[in-house]
C-alpha cells in the first residue's frame, strides 16, 4: 500500500471527475478550510485527490517524504495507509473515494489499524 503523487497530472475538474468515474470511485468537489494539520492517521477508504487550487502538504511516514501538492497534482492514498496532514491555508480539489458511503469516523488513529 504505497502513496503515489503525480504533479502536473490533470488540467480541470471534469478531467478529474471523468477519471474518478472510470476508476469506479465516487467523486465530488470540495473546499478544505485552513488547518493546523492532522497527526498521523488513516482512513477506511481509498482516495484519489486532485488539487485544483491552493496547496496541500502531507507526509508519508513510510518514507518520511513531505509532498507539496498544488493545482494539477493527483495523489492517491490507499485504504488503511498512514499519513500526516501538514498545516495549510486551505485548498480546493476533487476527491474520489472507493466507497459511496465513507466510513465514520473518517480520521482513524494508528492504534486502530490492528483492531
């Protein structure tokens, strides 16, 4: 389960939505408000995220790499993969989720991986 990041990958929302549908995921546009970040966590859903404006930074704890994602970047986080959201000033994007109903709670703690 590897996080992938592809810069200069897409050009507009429709291209992202079409690709999400083709992949069998469930897509929607979103606006993320500024955040102080989220410590190491995981989600019970796979995600394809396409950044349309602003910048989102996250860390892949498996590699220690910090990714700066700007407009045109697509990143994929597989289900149950640990990652860390860095502080950001807000961004917009298109999200593709592997499940129509996103399991709650959305943000899960590392110790819950073994549960």
